[in-house]
């Protein structure tokens, strides 16, 4: 009987609400498929600060290292916004966690079901068959991590803040390898998004992409696009992309745009992978919704649990090699949503249900 050993880091605000439902879905498939769930919950983010005085307690990091994957909720929110910036949950927990495990490849599938096109702000006539694209975001480099990163008072009394955007060729090559594998499994089309008309890092990015793809993936149809144009093209005709690959901050911004054209941030799952393998010899990964803690709707029982449930499916696929079960969960989410059970963020015209009822409908489809 296969054992699924993963760390559960639910985090803050809606994090625990949607995590509860993802765990219920996993418990259900575990019973059906004769799997053993062996997960350990640990505090992270604001919950870490409140209970241990630290957003990423050592005990949490240890639990993550001892398991085969991390199922993550989301962290941060108004309660901790007055802390010094480097102590806040996002910068003190999530970014160090990604860096610690070198989770450089963030895969975000932009999928809008055909039956759900009215939940997209785009006209149905532009996306008659829905949307099916993938964002590959570099996750451990760029302006998020480059040094120096500081605020100083200048001799003339003015104040200056610096962030530094840095990329090494090797960092670009390793994210490209993931993008190539993803593109090969789909339409063999890859678009690299940069700002090579302005940024040195983007000049290196584009040069590296051209050389690497020419050498390792001449079978792919490669294109390049500036990020400002890409933001516009995503809204104009998202399906012109199949797989796009981009640096950390561009990927952060473009993936939120991708989420909303695909209906809601509450539907966007993600997998963050690196080079390390777990005890099963499969990729160790962190799986989290792309959206945040949604403090505006937290505590009301109305958050959409689909992104968390779909992230759990990605965990089964990548870190446990359970492709069939992952696909079964994805199909159940699709069936539940398209047969009319929807949380308010994707309801548009139908009656909305709450977080728990949404998960109940998914479980009923399994
Ligand atoms: P957000 O993603 O939390 O929310 C943006 C909007 O999307 C809100 O209106 C929210 O209600 C809605 N939304 C998000 N997820 C939803 C869901 N599952 N169901 C229904 N609606 C949903 O972004 P924000 O408001 O800018 O950030 C809130 C906090 O979350 C901040 O502290 C931010 O730093 C943090 N954050 C954390 C993560 C993470 O931990 N991975 C990601 C993004 C933001
Ligand atoms: C995301 C989030 C994070 C990011 C924040 C919370 C640090 O917005 O995962 O998209 O910018 O990477
Ligand atoms: Mn983001």
C-alpha cells in the first residue's frame, strides 16, 4: 500500500480553510485507492510568527525536509503587515522555503473549461473552447533574491531603496530545461517572455534561450515576446501561447493575469520543483495555489478550494508518480464546476456555494 508522506503548511487566513478541503479530497481518494496518507502539519507564515515567534520555524523546515513533498496554503496578510519587511510571512517564510529547497521551476497551468467561459472577463467569442496554456516561472532568482537589497539614507538626507535583478546563465538554462519538457509534452511551442529591449538580465535571458533551444530542442517552435506586449497579448488572444517561460517577477504578474482570464485566482494551482529527489526517487516539490490568503473573504467559508485541491493533484502527479489519480481529481473538479456547483468567484449567474459544499461536490464526482 503506497504511503504519501508530505508536510502540510496551511498558513494564514483562507490557507487553512482551503487546506481542510484538499485534505478531505485526498483522504477520500486514499480510501478508494488503498493509499496511506502520512502527513504532518506544521506552522508557517503568520501562524509561525504567532506560535513560534518566526515565520519559518526550524521545526517546520525540519518537517519539510523529512517528507516527500510540501502541500502549502498561503501566507501573509494585514495582521503582520506592520512587522519589519524582512520579518513578514512572505519574505521570511515562503521565499526562504523556495530558496532552501532550490525550487526554481514554478509550473502554473492556465486552464479555463469550455463550460466556464462566462466566468472569464474575456468575451466567449474570443475563447470559444476555453483556455489551455502553461506558465513556467523561474522562482529562485531575479529581483526577488538579488543582492544588494536594502534601504539607505543618503548623505543629502534623501532615502534610497535598491533591489537587484540578477541572473546567471546556468539559472536560465535549468528553467529552460523544464519549459522544454513541458512544451514537448504539449504542442511543441514555446514563447520566452523578457524585456530584452531594456534589461541586461533579459539580454542574457534571450541569448541563452536562443542558444539552448537551438542546441537541445530544435524540434520546438520558439518565439520571444517583450513582457509588456505579452500582458496585452494574454488578454487579446491567450491561446496564441501554449507554454510560456519567464523570469520570476514577470511570471508572478503574468500568472495573476492568466488566472483571471481563466476565471479566477481561486482556480490557479501550482507546482514548484527543483533538482532534488524525494525518498521515492521522484521530484521533491512544493504545491500551492498561485493566489494569496484573500483576507477580504477569509473566515466566511466562501473561498474557492479548487486551486488547493488541484495543487494536491499536482503533488500526486509529480512527487508521488500517481498520474491516474491526479487526473481523476482534475476531472472531478472539472465535472463539479461545469455541472453547476461553483463558489462565488466563478458563479456568475448561478447560485454560489461555500468552500465545503464545493469540495463535497468534487468528492461526489470521484
Ligand atoms: P490574494 O491573491 O490573496 O487576493 C486577490 C483577490 O483574489 C482577492 O479579492 C481574493 O478574495 C481573491 N481570491 C484569491 N484566492 C481566492 C480563492 N481561493 N477563492 C476566491 N477568491 C480568491 O492577493 P492579495 O489580496 O494581494 O494578498 C493577500 C495576502 O496574501 C498578502 O499578504 C500577500 O502577500 C499574500 N500572498 C500570499 C501568497 C502565497 O502565500 N503563495 C500568494 C499571493 C499573495
Ligand atoms: C506568488 C506570490 C508570492 C510571489 C509572494 C507572496 C511572495 O505572489 O506565489 O505568486 O510573489 O512569488
Ligand atoms: Mn503572485
